């Protein structure tokens, strides 16, 4: 079992920044971690993902150049640095972990992940 806990959400004005953290406990070894978000009335969508081996990263087009995903191996934590935030970034942000490696994909699908956190709210005011 892997437990994932997100933190760092909050209320910020448009143009501002937030850094989300996803801390893993339990069986901490995983191959990949992703961030997804879900706005009210919308489906959960991919934001970014990182492979623990090699540090390869993937981003949704909507956040590319504004968000950065990174990992701290020692702390078993994945971060999502969000800059130049827009009102349309408002959503509950979830982190997810996949245990076994999966190659040749962008890790952007919900069903590619084994464990999910409870989410953290991000609200961007205009």
C-alpha cells in the first residue's frame, strides 16, 4: 500500500504562484508520479507526470511553461511548482502513483495509476 498526501493548495490571485507537495508513505517505491486536477463539473484531467528513474517529465499543453514537476528522492516527495496561475487553473489537484514501470506512454491517463491522494484545493482569483 502507498499513502499519498497532498499539501500546498490555497487561494492566490491570477499571476501568482503556489507549490504543491505530494508525500508518499507506506510502500514508498513507485515508478512514476502524476498530478491531475478536477474542476467543478468537469472530468479529472492530466497536469504533469515524472518518472522516478531518469526524471523524465510530461506536461499537459495547458500548463507547459508555467508548471514544473520535480521530485525529492530522499523525502519521497513530488512537487508541482505552479507559476503564472490563471483562474482556469482553479481545481482540486490530486497526485497519483504508479508502482510498475510503463514505457512508451506519457503517463497521462487515470487508469495508468495505482494509488491516489485525497486532493488539495487550488483557487485562483481574477
